[in-house]
C-alpha cells in the first residue's frame, strides 16, 4: 500500500515522531515544498517592529525649530543634548550606538513616512503597515507573506522566513503558500522523536533518515515526503549545533531585543537559507510620563541593533544583512496633559544598510499639520518597494498591487 503525503504526516504526528518546538507538522509540509532551489543573492532582511507607535519627534529631534520647544515644554530634548546629525536634526541623546552607525555610513533615516487618511487605532494601523493594503479592511496575508509566495522553488533553506520571540505569527509574514514558523526560544526548537522509549526513538530517527536518503522522481509524493524528512532531520541537527557552538564576536546587552537579535545572528551564521527575520520591541504607546520609558526603549533599540551589527561584522556577514524598523504610527506634535503623547501619524523609520546612509527626505513641518499630526510625504510602500526590488530582489508590484518608486537606501 502506497504511503501518501497526508497519511505520512498524520502517522508521524500521532506517534509524536516530529515536533519542532511545538510547531505542527504542517510547518514541515510547507518548508519541504519551499526547499526546491537556491537563492542567488544570499541577502537577509531583518524587520524590527516598534510596537505601540514610536514618538518620532523625540527620536529624531528638530533642535533648531522653535515650534518644537513650544509644542513640548515638558518633553523637549535640549538642543545641546541631542546627538547632531546635521545643522537641524539630532538623535535622542541615549542613541549613541545609532549615532556611530550614522557616522560610519551605515544608518539611513527615512523621514515623513505614512499613508493617506491615517488611522490612529493600533490594530487597524498595524494591519495596514503589515499588509501594505491601506484600502482593504480585512486582510488574509502580509506584504512579506505575498513576497514569499513568489519565491517558491527559489530559496535554499528549510525556513525562508522566521519570526523570533513572538507567540503569534505577525500578519507581515502570513502567506497563502508558505507556513512561516514563529519561534519564541531557540532552545525549544528541536527534533522531538516522541514521548516513548529510547529504542522507539532510535527506530523513528532511522525511519526519517532512510526516507530522507531514498531517491524519488521530482515532484512526486515520495519526493515530497523525502524532502519533508530531510527538513526534519537536517534543520533540527543544525540548530542543535548552533546552540552549542555559536560564540558572538561582540557582547550583547542583556535586554530582550538584543537577545532576539542574537538569535537572528545565530541563524544567519548557520546559513540555513532563511532570508527574512521578524522581531518586535513593544512599549511605545507612551500616553503618560513618557520621558523615562521612551528613553529606555530607545536605549534598548540602539544598543541591541549596534551589538547585532558589530557581531555580524565580526562574523564576516555584515554585507549580507539589512535591518529596517517600522512602527504603526508616530505621535501628536503637542504633548498631552500627562507628560506623554497621543496617537499621531507620519514619522520616521531607520534602515541599517551596508549600501546607503544619510537622511532621506525633509523633516515634516511642525506648523502645517493635519488634526495636530505631522503630514507624511513618503508612502510607506515606497520603503517596502525598495526592500523588495533592490534588496531581496523580489518584484514589488505583484506584492504591493502597484508601482511605488524605490528610495535611495539599498
């Protein structure tokens, strides 16, 4: 009796033969389908979400603009304290790591990023940013998920993309053809051979290894099963090697984002073929007593990303990796009565790139506003188009539903 794809996976699941850190066997199903070819560029995108709506006005500060100090008498950053980028703009004083990246020609700051008719709801605005479909209320996939759909048969790894440190897969990576795993802890991402005796575990492993080695016509059911078994064995074994042998070339700070990026560096160094990583830093919804909380968040962002880039340089991997941040919206220009800021719209985002650096676009006016918000001048989909067309080398028009002019940072 022939072994079908469904019966194979069902029997493996029922026996507890294959479990990748609690991930369902369907992950193997999708991953094996994806492992059909080899990526030509080897480039990696790391996307960092600043969840909650980062206050861009106190991140990149227009220290020469008197209207900034009028709008924020309690939250203003003194002109002399900013880390000056040019004659008009400076970084928050806690972001010394980002200042060094800027001075070294590795940091681009894209200003005035947003979209038409902005929504100040966290959930709706985040859906818009993660789907890249501002005109669609209910979305079933994300912009990078749709990009992954185009790469079936072209990437080399068992995991074309990965969300690290998240319980739930972000909409950004939801795809109709590729099942992207979300892994909270690399230590728990492993090959489990069932809650059974050692003898049975050895038998199960032998079954997987024999199936992985068995020749089969390309595209056949047996070929699918062979590649599924190969994925199960090789990815788990490789990841076990990573956890035991990886040594960062630079120390990472002991904060949450840094530890997530350390895991990303481990995966990149392992060369599993994963091209897209997603991590998140939360806490940016600073409605009250913003100053200390925002300072600590920016400290974490700057120190973590700087350590990550330095580690990649030490590993000889720097030129392969581009890191970009995004947040669902900026904050209002005027501070509120609780020494915080409320939901706004246009803001900036950061790109740490081996290709281009500098300030892209003008800082939005602090007096020509829309309902108290900065006016955006750069559609966020232009950023995505740049990441897709110029960095990942995936055509952006099918993903974004139209042509958006790329920016000069990749």
